[in-house]
C-alpha cells in the first residue's frame, strides 16, 4: 500500500501548452512507483487551461470543484462537480476554466501509450 497525503503531494511541471494551472501528483512518477497508471490533481485559475492538442495517451478527468469547459474539434461541454470525461488516444482536447473561481480536476492516465 502506498498512501500519498494531499498536503504532501509533489508538484510537477505541466507541458508548455498548459497555462494558469498548478499540478500535483497523487500516485505515480514523483509520488512513487505505479505499474499501469498515475493520478494527478490540477487547479485551474479562471481562464486557465490547455491548448487544443492531441495526446497519444487516453485521459480521464473528474471535476472536483468549479466548472471546466472541455472541447474537441467536434464541440464543447461545461462539466460541473463530479462530472467526468474520457479522451481517447490521439483525440485533440482542450480544458478551460470559464468561471471566476478556481476549478479542480482529477486526472487519471496510463504511464505509457497503448501498443498498437
């Protein structure tokens, strides 16, 4: 068993296409070894988010606080607390905090892209 206390969760630097976000690792990478996936929490400032870019890795998000607009080239949705979204490998996705209060999301994703 590997427990990570939120107060001790290590921060990590998000890619350059992320802005206005603070990212913490709950499990995996800096927070300790995992076999298949890692978990993180990101706090998005108002207007903060990501660019519309694809990722080779599947991503799952759950909104824990606030509201987050999630977009693909096909459209956008506003997610509220406890709403979730899955982005498939290779799917372009964008996250944005459209509100005036910080938003918090939980992220789960595999350690490596799937073999095809």
